[in-house]
C-alpha cells in the first residue's frame, strides 16, 4: 500500500463518521416533537453501530483477501483515527451549529452508553477526559504514521544467518567410491550453484531463503535434497513444517520435473 494512500484511508474513516453524525444532529435542530426526537436518536444509535462496522469491515476484507497488507492497513487506520479525529470533531461540531471550543470545554453530551438492564441511554464525556484525549491522540497518530515505524513493523523478518555447514568432501568421495566404483561425489561449481538457484526460484523460494541456503554452504541440488528437515530448519531460521514443505517441493521438482 502506498504511503499517501494509507494516510488518505486513515483520514477519511473518521471524517465519514463525524460528518454523518453532524448531519444527524442537524436533523434535530429546532425539533420539539418527542416522537421525531426519539426517531432521530434511534437513527444516531444505528449510525454508531454502522461506524463500528466501517472501522472493522476493511480489516476483515483484507484478512480474507490480502492478508499480506493487513498489518499495514491496521496501522494506517489506527494512526489516521488518532491523528485526524480532533480535526473532524472540530469541523463536524462547527457545522452542527456549536463552537467546537465551547463543546471541548463543557464536554460532549448525547452519546449512547449501555445503561441498567442492557438499555441504551444518553450519556456525556466530561472535558476532564476530553481535553487530555484530544492532546494525546494527535501525538499518537504522528508516532504510528511515521514511515520508519510502519516499515519496521510490517517488513518481513530476515532469516537468521546460520553458521556454514562443515563439509568433508574427501571422506564423502571416498565413501561413494568404495560403494560405487567410478562414481564420485558431486563437486560444487558455478554451474551447480546456478542450477540450485534456478531450482529454488522455480519452487517459489524467496530471495532471503535462497541467500540463507547459499550462505550455509549448500551449493548443489544434491546437497539440498539430501539435507534433513531439522537441519534445513536450523539453517533457514524457520519452523520444521516450513522447512519440510520447501524440501518436499525441491525433491518433487528434482525427481519428477526432469532435472
């Protein structure tokens, strides 16, 4: 997700919520009919519930469709809500006919809260809580929306670089020669390294995994398919299940892929 698009996404969510709330409040200006006021209150409660859905729905969609950017979108949403909520609150308050500074100093009234027996009642947030909250929110938003913070929290973790595997080429060669006269152990060269790299690329291994395998001293296809899942897990710094899946994909490619 582009940074500017993420900022826009985080800024629009509180804007939509507060502007619709201001419109609902304007519906009740000058209204004295109890039935009409009760209907407007019901509409406001419904909008509060819809607002919660607006905040949660995009993250649920990303969790199902594009989980790779879910964490990034969550940071943009949290940071956008924190940074832009005071601005949208002030604008929506002014548009609804009340000076935002006066509301900030006197507190916000007419907010839905759960009352006794699970009923929804009208409550208020006092200025003692409102003012510190509106001071902390922009600071939190600026902190969360820093490019370095988002990049650090959403970037993939590089696998730990393991110690190179010690190889006993002479002993291995002697063993193969003793069991199969005329057959020598595979020797790593530029061609074998390229062949191994191509194999890993074909099975979809990321560059970080390929680099970790090469750095560990595995330089031929034969070395890779002969490596156990426990050893490969240690080399790559991943769990055994992931290492086993990578190893099986490589073995299937070697045995059935015409390599």
